[in-house]
């Protein structure tokens, strides 16, 4: 595959950043409009956990995608994707620490 121009790569990076923020923006919107359902804690934990897994798998898929497509510039996106996985994993852990009353360290 041909190399991607700098402006196109910046656009891809920006779209990927917005896609990474998607679950957090949805959770924020749902919390403000009371659309988290009958068990909001479960919804928060489910969304952050599932987002963590999906983004982690996308992060791990970057190298095979690079090898199959011969698009070496994609490797520069792996760190940002991995940081989103860490962000959602941290939110997932914090949702347990803050909201689960059975933990001895609940706030």
C-alpha cells in the first residue's frame, strides 16, 4: 500500500481519538439524561468493561494489520489506542472501588 500523507494521517488520528472517547461521551450523556437504566452501576461497569476489552483487542490487532496490509504508519496509532484501553480499564476498576459496598475500601 502507498504511504499515507501527513494530513490524511492527522485526520485518521483525530477520528480515532473521537472514536476512543465515544463510550465515555455516551456514559456522560446517559448519566446527565438519566438513561443508565434501572441499575446504573451495572451499566457503568458493563460499558467500561466491554470498552476495555474491545479497545484492547484492537490494540493487539495493530501489528497483524500492519503485517498484512504493509501500512507501517499504523504502528504510530497503537500507543494512543492502548492508552484508551488503560483509561477504560481504570474507569472500570474505579467503578468497583467507588460503588461496590462489599469491598472493604469503598469510599
